[in-house]
C-alpha cells in the first residue's frame, strides 16, 4: 500500500506537464482542458479495466480536468518514440517516461486484452458485467454527464463472447489492438533511456525517410523524433540545442508543417507513429537503429498519406534557392507531381473588393494570403521549369514532371475568371487622363462591394483614385496577347519597374522560350543522365563543327562552347555537366590555352581558372564582359525572348556564331 501511495505521489509531480507533452498526440494544447488529473485518470481507468475498481468508484472518480488521452490506446508507441527522441528536453522526457511506466501497469499494455475506443451519448460513465467493462474517458464528471448528456469518448474491454455493457447510444466505435508497447517493451525502453540517455541522432535516417516519402528533410527529422504538430505548439518547437542537433531552423519547421502535415488530422499523425519502433527496444541504440525506424515510418507514411513522386535528395537540396518564398522540397513536389497540387488542377475565380486585392472564391484564407500563394506558385513553376531544364539530368523526376506543371499552369492562366495584380502605375505623373486614356471608361463590376471606382477594358482593370498618386492595375491573363490591349498594359508595367507584379511572369510563361524548354524536356532528345548544359549531349553536331573549325578535340570544343555561353561555368559545374574528372577538364583546356582561345587566371571567387580573353565583370559570379555583348546582340535579333530563356542548343549556336563575328580578345 505504501509503494502504491509513493507511486501516485511521484506521478502527481508530472501532472502539470501532462497535456503539454501529449500535444498533437492526444490533445491540442489550449483548447480548454485543465491538465491536472490526467495521470490519475489513466490510473483509475486502468485499475477499473483490470477489475480492481468497481463501477461506482470509477464513476465518482471521473474528472473534467484530464486531457482526452483516449487516442493513445493501442498507439502508445507514438509516446515512446517521443520519449527516446534527442529533441525532447529532459523535464518533458521524464514526464513521458512516467506516463509510459504508468501505462505499462494497465491492461492497455497487454496485447491479449481486447479493447475498443469510440464516442457515445453517455447516460452513465462506468459499467461492468459478465461480458466486460466500459468507462468514459472524455474528461467529464458524472454530474455534468447527467446534466448535459454529451457525446464522450469511451473505452471498453470485452470478456468472453458477448458485447461489453453499453454506457449509452454509441456514435462511433473501433477496435484498438495494441500496435507496440507491451508491458515488457515499455519497461525495457524506460530502463534503456535512463541508462543510456536518448537515442543518438542519425542524420542519414532523416535523409532516408525524406527520400522514401518525398517529404522535406525537416518534416522527416521531426517525424523521427515524434514531433508531428504545428511548430508553435509548446512541445513542437525543439530547443535551440535540439534544433542545432537536428540542423533545422524555425523557418524550416514552419515550412515543413505547411508542406507536409497541414491538412492531416491529429488521428492521422498519431496513427503514423504508432508502430514504428523495433520489437526489441535495445536496437534503437545500435548502429543503424534509427534508420530501421525510418524504413518502418516510410511504409506507414505511404500507407497513410499515399506515395509521392520522390525527388532525389540532391535535387531537393539544389532547389533550395531557385524560387523565393518556396522551399526546395516544396518546389520539387510541385514539379514532380503537379497533378496533386490543387492550385494547378482547379480554376480559380477572383474579383476585386474594397481592399484592392483579388479575392478567390470557395477559400477561407484572407485574400492577401491567397494572392501570395498563387503568385508564389506562378513564380516557382516558371523558375523551376528553367532550372530543372538547365541544371538537372535527363531522367530526374523533377525535370521530367516540369512540363506537366507548366501545362497545368497555362490552363489555369487561361481561365477568364482569374484576375491578377499587374503593377502600381504613377497616374499623377502621367496626367489626369492617364488611366482612361489607356484603358477606357467602361466601369468594372464584380460580386464584391467597391469603395473606389475601376475601369475595365477586358484585359486590364485600373483603379480611378484622383487623391492617390499610384493606381493599382490588375489583369486577366486569359486575354494576354490577344490584341493591342496587351501592348498598352506592357508599356505601363515595364515603365513602373514594380517587381511585385505577375505580368512579367505570365509574359515569360507564354513566351517561346518557356515553351521550347518544356518541349525539349518532353522530346526525350537528351540521353538518360545527361545534362542540357553539356553541348556534347545537347548539340553534338555543333561540337563536331567547332572541333573541326578550331582543330581541337571534341572535349575542348565542348568546353569552349560552355565558356562562351554559360553564366557560371565553374570547374565544379563543368565536371558535373560533362561528367568529367579534374584531369579530363585540364586536358580539355590545354588545346584552348595553346591556341590563345582561353586564358588561365586566378580570380578569387570565380570557382574556375579558365576564362575567355578580355575583361570581365566582378560578379557575382565573375564573368567575361564579352557575354554581355553576346546577350545584347542575340536579344537585338529577337527582342521578345530573353537570351537566358532560350534552349541551350540555341544559345550554344548563337554564342558560336557571335564568336566568329566578334572573337573574344584581350584588350589592346
């Protein structure tokens, strides 16, 4: 009796942490529960199901203070995963271990016990007969149940063939078999943690989980540590020391939540972690132990959430700085599996309200957020198309999926009901009729109430506000390029130099360059594993021509074309694109140096030692000024397609022809 009293006194020390440490596993913090009796409630329910407490005592012990811990029944493995995690701080770890110790003494840690959990409209809170026992675990006292008759969570245990006693009208019920966490497993795990400390962190395990599931590395790391809730929760934000160990930032955590976990229920997230620990807990501390957890977790992830198109980890890492405001993992997911992106698969109607911001139908976000999401997507697909075309090898799933993302985005932009921001126009500097003279006098009308007037020429919607200097312009991308209205709007946008607009993005998406890049990827012309930036693979006939004209080996001809054309042909990049060794790169450069076609030079920060002769800019990256002349000449011939938006075989060809007319030479 004294030992039992001591145990309860020790458990009571952890009551104040109960709901906090169970955040997103059993309950959401801050939703009204007062976590002062959770352990006592679990203890009471366990003893009642074991037959040590009669129904009257169990009913009298019901409390509104306990957090709703019922979802843990059958899934205590999720708590165990968090308890061994290196991201859990020591005070919370002790609370979790105390909970596991308590749990190990209940029938809920016995795989032979048949348990069910569910919800019901309760008339009583505890009952027992020859067929079993049932008790509410919804955290409400018996008097409140009698007065309100609410739907409460309940747990029952079957004995024999009959059904356990009913506590009221059952609304929902499901079997709750024990997935992981027998009394022996829990006891051994607790002893191991107290003897060895938390499981050592293994970065490779997080990388493995990210690769198997297509999630971000941050989401994978947090899942492996049992942290699957919003990072603003008190136990969802690891300490600075833990974040350093895991190599994640607070921004990473928020991005990972919105990309990988938002939209899934707490039930989904708890189910995900219920059965990922090894049968023998000691294996967690062995080499590769956490990788085994990652493999089990990846299987559970795919079964629960479906299998994503998985981008190689190297691709995800390379994508980190491609598009602003979008993580590398998010960009890769959008490009590799665009059919799973709602904004790419469903037309959006938008209209103006008094706040000067397009508002999208059938969505609950604030208008500014919706506008930003769509603009981020447009920019990400646009930049991602060019990046994947140029920087990824043929066969990479992100590169192969980019044309489909491009096609879907064009379809969304062709929807007549979509209105996007164009720019801010300095109407005061242009005179009183600057707006109406360009965009007419037909008033704009929409479903939203307006506090200012707009005119609408079908393509452009422009605000009329004499008291303000700048007028907000919006446009319908579906009507871009149809007639002279586009030219009038383009003149205003180009003069505004407003970097916030979507007009330039749409112009590039509708341009010949983006279309040609998408076509080039679809064509399959590039051999598997080859890069478009390698002219030997993307323009072999041109390499043959250059080699013959300059009387150099094919490798030297390919390198010369890269130095003429590409903005950043660092040694590392050239070796990657051409799949060369350092020795092969040096051998390719020697004939070019011997013929004074290139020079060797040590230039800090350049990442290369081979340059075209003549002056260069300081960068970044440092590059030859001859390339500026090349760009100017190429765009003079075709002013509608920026040089960098042309397929690389075309750029290689244009650079070669320009070099014949105006060879790169050192200054006199």
